[in-house]
C-alpha cells in the first residue's frame, strides 16, 4: 500500500499549473466542472491504490 | 387467450381444518405463495415435512415482475426438481450494451465461466417461475408428499407463543383458526405478517418512480440487455430494454419523483413514450404496465421466535441487479435445512439464529450493491451527476472507466464469511472462492456435474484424499463423495477446489456452502466441524 505523497512531487510546478489553467480556458462553468470530473477519474485510475486514494480524499476534504 | 396470470391456479377450496372442533396444528405454515414461499414449501415437502401454504390470492404474479434469475437460484431450483424447465423456457443472454444520450458508450459480454450446468442468468417472467413451482407442488402431491396450497386464505391475526404460532385465517366462507409449530412469512415487501407483529422495517426510500411495461412485439432487437442513461426519448432519466420468452420485451423507464402515477399508467400516455423509444413504425401490444417506487431496507432480525421472515418480507432492494427474488430463494435454501434439523431434534434451536447472521449478511451485501447502482443511475446531487456523466463520457473511449459504469451489479451468491457455522480455513493456499462460507462452484464431472451430487445433505467431498465413506456425528449423517483430478479433464475441479494443494477434504452443508476444508482427513477436526456447522459447538 502506497502512502499518499503530500510533499512537492511535480517537476516544474508552475508549468503544470499553467497547463491546468489552460485546459479550462474558454470553457463555461459547466464544461469546466465536467473536465475536472474527467480529470479526477483519469488521475484516480493512474494512482490505482485504494489506500492512497482514500488518503487523498481525506486530505482534500480537510480543507472543505 | 387467457394469460397464465389470469387463471386461478389454486382456487379457494374448503379445508377439513375449517370444520375441526379445535384448531388443527401443522408443523410448518408458510404465508405467501410467491417464489420464496413456494420454494420453501417444496424444499420441506420433498423431505416429507408437512407444510401448508396460505395465500389470500389464487393466481400467480400479475405481470412479469422479477424477470432475471441467476445461476445460484437455478442450482437451488434444480435440487427442488424444477431448474431445468426454467432454463429451457428462459431467455439466455450474455451481451449488454450501455448507451449515453444518443451514443453507445460500450458493450460487455458476461463471458460466463465454462463448466457449469446452469447459465449465468436467464430472463423469465415471474408468472412462469411461479407456475412451474405450482406444477412441482402438484407433482409432489401426486407422489403423496405432504404439501398443500390454500388459495383465498388471508391471515388476519397472529398470536405468538413459545412453542407455536396461532393464526386467524379469513376465507370466502368465514374465518377459522390454525396453529403452526413454525411459521415462515414470505408475504412480500408489504408483509402483513410484519405489520401484525409490529416489527420494524428500516432503510432508505428512493424518491423515484419507474414505469415498467411488458410489450409483445415481433422486433429484431437482439437478445441483449440494453441500458440507456439520459436518452433522447427519456431525457434526464434512464431506460432498460430486456427480452423475455414469448416475444415479450420488458421496458423500464425512469420517470422521476414528481409525477401523477395514475395518469402515467394510462395507455394514451404510455404508448407515445414507447413509440419514441422503439420507433414510430414498430408494431407492439401492451401486455402489462405498472409504476413502482422502491426502498432499500431490511428488518433488524429475520427470526422472531417461531416466526421466520424470508424474501422481500425481510428485506427489500432496488431492482437493479436482480437481487430480490434471487436472494429470497437463497434465504429459503439457507433456512430449510436448518429448520428440518431442528424439527427432527438433531440440532438445537440456536441453529436457526445462524439464519439471521448469514442471511442478514447477504441482505446487507445486496442492499449495498443495489444502493450504489441506484446512486449511479439516479445521481442525488449536481456533482454526483457531473461525476456520473464524466464516467460515461470516458467509458466510450477508455477501458479504465467501464468498470465504474453501474447500471446494476448482477446478483451473485453471498459467501458467509465470519459465520459461526464455519470452521477456520485449513487448506493452505486453497482457492479463495471455495473458502469456508462460500457456495460451492459447479464443475463438470464425467457426463454430469458436481452440484447435483451435493444436494440436500452433509457431504464429505474428498479429492485425492482418503476418508471414511460414511460417518455420523451427533445425529448428523455425512456421506463421502470421492473424486480425483485424474478424472478431471477440464481441470475445473482442480482450479476451483485444490489450487496448488495436492489433495483436499471439504465438509459441505446441505445448502452446498463449504463448512470446513483441509488437505487431508482428520477425524476429530471433521467431527467438530459437523457439530459446529449444526450449531452444536
């Protein structure tokens, strides 16, 4: 079981963040929500590990 | 032509009990001649336990209702002498298609595992299912077995006592009193028995309505299960098309909550909906229309002294996954062998408490699965709809998203993990699917199959292991079934029961669930396992 990584893990974080914003550019709120949902599912499948996913949900909810 | 569900199959007839000077006591009374009540009664009577089935009606179920029967109930029905005819009449299907809006997002094949006598599923109208059971009851009666169905007998009051149950029964010719040592209540989701005893029934009511229609048509739709999310002909809702025998198609259309049920049921409102779905020029005839709302809930306990609840009377699920009638048949399968042993004095009364443990485990599993399907099909919030739609959008292109699509997780039997009747697993690296508590998977055996050889009694299954051919422990007879992988041409037996082990000995319960297993025979351990499996340890 993988431990969820909560320390910096992305090379060139500014580039990633810019890509994320660019993906939403020109989309309506509805289209953006749908994109986010698809992105979550694609990423979740890549992670795969249920334990790590559960920790990710907990980490995200803690700031709700 | 009259449909079978319009013909009285067990019309009211006066019973001598109605003229008896004192209430007549019967060993077992079953309330409800639906699928579960009839299955329980047949199982008892086959073994010469006298049983009376009371039903306030006199016909089989009106309309198709439960239409999808899974492998495990068919195996149980085979033990009761009517599995084959159901399969012969039923429609077998393996392919399902899922549509989202106007697109087919993917198609699946159940790819049923080889080496089983019965198919993964058949579609068969509930009225045929019940008709075959009634026919089986008549055959048993002709063979002198102690079983009767009393139509037009409505139970109006129940008195519970330590050693019996008293019933006030209304008939067209007035009321009479009956007594029973044991009462099995199979009187459906609205169970009057449950109400009369003032028992709880808690859970979740889903705010939704579904229109179900049975349509007779000569259409060239293939024999597949088609499920639509948000189709143009039923915007924002779901739809299901499934084939039944006799050119009857089952259509389920989700309608939402805020509707006028009586209006929606009128043919002038139903027919345009169906035309939008099937095409303007498809000729069809409407056989039956109904609207239902469903709940996912169960009783806190299924056993209340001498009254035992089974089927929808004890638990209710959403229809997605065909877990209603299928689980009710498994309730009966679990209960009847235990009740027989208790009635014969071979097992303590406490054995019946394991029915509660095991079938509540099954009911919870079914409720969990069907609730999840319902939450996917009918998203309860804006975000759950966004996520659901994202899954469907991705499923069209990406294989990974397809297992997340949930249009019903089809009924599979429950493994009674943690049951007090199980002996700890002692077959090292044995296949998980045959661990203690699991239902035995079928396997080819020469010209036949394994399961019919395990029917209705305790069996010691040995695979390349020595053991006595017969033994008796605490009044329980155990017969050995000796097999060898040398005769296992398909290797199904080895894969399903041995894994990497060179040999195995299994103690198998009368309901074909595994009670204990290890690599070789050990007298003390298997004797203890028999006591444990019968509530004597």
